């Protein structure tokens, strides 16, 4: 190992440091998430209800029909969603029903937990009951 140049070690250090900073910790809600359960009920196959949470608390995604944007306040395991703006397209009744349930569920969220091994984010109500379960995208 003594024969390796300083440049090699510098490149290796830079590469491993860059990879480390580019990744989001598995135990944080920051990232892009696909809903798999809303209020204990399944979701429509092939309909993507997506929540993207930024490190600054900005949120975006889709309820399945309409794009959404807003913000969340995250402190420790607490998360509270502020007002959410969305487009106003009309979709089939089943899609609109799921989207309405999703947006309503976000209003009840008080905290979060993750299952890093399974790649899950669980949003919880004030009684710590699951409101929405996501899988990491």
C-alpha cells in the first residue's frame, strides 16, 4: 500500500466523500416515496401516489392524478404538513377517491418512523397509528 500515490488516495477520499454526501440517510423522511397504504387500505395498482420530501422541508409529488407542492416542518420524529397546493385535473372516481384520502391523511400526520431495512416510511397520527405507509423509490 505504500506504493500508491498521494493522488490515488486523494481521488479515493474524494470519491467516497462525494458518495457519502449524495446519499440520504435511511432513517430520515427526506427522499422520494411511493404510497403503498393509506389509512390501512391498499392503493390502486399502477397508480402512483408519490411524496417527495426535501431536506429543507419542501414537499412535492402527486396524489395520483394531480401534482402537489407545499412544505412540512420536520423536527426529530415530528412532521407536520403545511397547506398543500395542487393542480385541479379531474380523473376517474376511483383515482380521485384515493387522492382525496391521501391529501386528507397528510392533514392528520404528526410524526414519522422508518424501517430502513425494508425501505419504508410510515407517517403516524397523534396516537402514533399509521396513516400512510410508503416505500422508497
